[in-house]
C-alpha cells in the first residue's frame, strides 16, 4: 500500500504558490514581509516566547477551551503561542478579523479561514482527512455568539440542533486529536453556551484575562457551568494587567496564574499597515492595485504607488483597465 505522507508546511506553501504559476503572489507577500521587517528584524519576528510550564499538562488534556478577556488584554497572543508551542501545524480560524497569517508567513504553519458554515462542514468531515494526513489542528472561533447567529439565521438551524451539533463536534474534535479554542471579549458573547448548554457544554478549560465582572455575575456563571474555580478566577480578573491570566480547568482543582509575553510577529501584524494584503485573495499585481482602490476609494494613484512600490503610471493604467472591464466603479467627478 502506498504510504500516506503529509507535506511539510513549507512544502505546502510552495505547492500553492507554484500551482498558481504567478510569481506576483510572492511579490505581494514580500511587500508585507518587508513592511514587517521594518517593525521588527527577522530574528525577532521568528522569536516565540514560551507559555508557562504549569500549563503544559492541562493543555495536553484539554479538548475545548475558552479564552476570555477585554479588548487588547492578550487573548490572540495566547492562542498563537498555544499553536506555536504545541506543535499545531494547521490552524483553522472562524473569524471576521484576519490576524493569523503571521503563523503562516513567519512560522510556517498552515492557516485556513472559514465561515460558520464551512467550519461545520470542516468539523463534520474534513477534519478526518487532516487527521490521516498527520496534521495537528487547532480550531479557533473568534466570536461564538456570531457564529451561532449565522447558524440560526443563515442556515436555519434551531438552537436544539446547534447544541446537538456542538456536542457532536466536540466528540469529533477529540476523536481526531484536534483542539478547539473559543475566544470572547465578554461573557455576553458566550450567551448561547450559558443559556442553552450550561454544565453540559464540555468546555473543559477557561483562560481568563483582564475582564470586568461583578461578584454576583461571577457566582451565577460558575454555578451555571458547574465550575467552582471559575468564581475565583472571574472575580480576580478585574485586577489583572496586560498579558496576565488565570486558568481554571476540569483537570485541576486549583486556579493557575500565568502571563504571556508579547509575540513579536503578532505585535507586528497589529502595527503593519499592509497586513490586509496578505489576507486578501490577491494573486497578481493588478489584483493588488484594484483591491486597494476598491477597499479604500479615497486612496490616490500616488498613495497606491507608494504603498505597493509600483510606479504611478502603472497604477493609473491598471485602474483604467479595471474600470473599462467594470471591475471598479468610474469616479463621479474628479479623475481620482
Ligand atoms: N505581555 C505583553 N506585554 C506587552 N504587550 C503585549 C503583551 N501581550 C500582548 N501585548 C500586545 O498587546 C496588544 C494586544 O494583544 P492581543 O492582540 O493579544 O490582545 P487581544 O486580547 O487579542 O485583543 P483584541 O480583543 O483586540 O482581539 C498586541 O499589540 C500585543 O502584541
Ligand atoms: Mg485578539
């Protein structure tokens, strides 16, 4: 029988680019990478801080985690460090913000973005394929509430079906050796879990960054989820500073405290102006120019030339052809 082998993440990335047969994809990515190098030098961008050692055992056992915290407290840094320190070579992200590409460009992991519908499809079937291909998969849901809303309104699923689905999904995730992380800014985003799943929700580990919660609310959540340690972790969350977190797990009787250090590649993504280019579906120089003008109609030809490194004349020519083809609206009054 022919042995099934998985290409390394580097080989996979090259494969995709070669299949497109266009070196310009590389050029676009190179523009982004050059921009990143202006923020941090290459050796620093590649640096991966460790997560606290005490977490290793818990993370190994955990199947489904919640990462909770106010805006800018360190959640995405934590999730990226989780992927990078635990040998996940594929990250599947269900998100409306696109911030994970550094794992691919700088750290050679495979990153796939999915909508709620594709995520369901992925967990129901494609996860098995990744398993036989030897991939270690981390699935990240950025906004659980919104994912549930899409399932309800766009896919017409009842809440009961969503819950059934969720529990089956967790079984599949365990069976195929993957892990799930749900990221939330606020307890409100976890409403479907609290209201409809409660203690049966199978979310075994909670990582809590700085968050404003009243003791009453903390008590009611801990009770609803049948999780004693959550009360302490949530009430303490008010006074954590950036990067600090508390972990409560079904596999440990105590609350563990920890801190993430800044991950330079993620920090650079947050600061890099060209980042969106790496996430958009850009295959050629022309796509890049049209993408910029479409997304930011107020950019002048000169701005686009400066951002991309192409000449102003070339930018003008590409945009004029795009308008003629109907790919871009014609300007109403002025030429730009
Ligand atoms: N320990 C730390 N010390 C200093 N800066 C940090 C630390 N951890 C993270 N940062 C920086 O703080 C910013 C916010 O971090 P991060 O994006 O991880 O937060 P978040 O909770 O995911 O935010 P959001 O809610 O906006 O998604 C980033 O620029 C990150 O590099
Ligand atoms: Mg984030």
